[in-house]
């Protein structure tokens, strides 16, 4: 499959706080999160939570796509964990298999390190994605656990 850069030459990245998103952008981000985390994963939980207000939001958009092709949020240190945390990482179906997910994580890590130098990054990764996050420098910590009935593992990456 073609790389994301060849497929979407007009791809634009947005890194901002919740209050900087337009109402339409926020609606579309929530639409992508519901599509992936609620509908595809058959998981009923409160996706739009209080962490959104204490986070940076990173999304990849094109004019042709209604929903963002990729999205992640970075929760401020001291809110979910003592250090910053990357979560809600997703690619929508149109972007899967293009490398955009790896680019999303690369950018999320770079933005997090720049915003919070030296603090490290903690994530709660779905267990089946452990190898994916290892490629980005994360190391599993502790035992696996269930979060919303999905196996997860806590992972850490030095800042």
C-alpha cells in the first residue's frame, strides 16, 4: 500500500489545546474516537472525559476526509500519571497500513518531549500493540490488566 505521504500530499498536522480546536474539529475528533474505540472495539465507555481539558490534541487532517486520519492526545503530567501520558491513539480505517500510525506516535512523542523535557512518557497500551509501542521506545512495566474489558499493559519511555 502507498505511504501516507504519497497518498495524502496535503496532510496537515494540528497540535493544540482543547480550547484552540474549533467546534467542528472537536466534533470530528470525537467522531473518530467513537468510531474506533466504541464501535469497532465494541466497548461502551465514556470517551469524552475530563482528561481532554488537560491535554494537547494531535490530529492529521486532509480537506478530503471528514474525520481526522490519525489522532492522539497528550495528558498533562500530574493528571493521569505523574508524567505526561499519550493516549487515545488511533488511525481511522482509510489510514491503516500506510505508516501514518507510526508517524502519529513519532510526532506525539516529539511534541511531548518538547513540551515536558526530561519527564518521560507513560502510556496504557492495548496489549496487542505492545510491539508497536516498543518500536517507538516504550518498555512494558508491570503485569497486564483489563481496561474496559480489553487487555492492556502499562509502558514507559524515557524523556
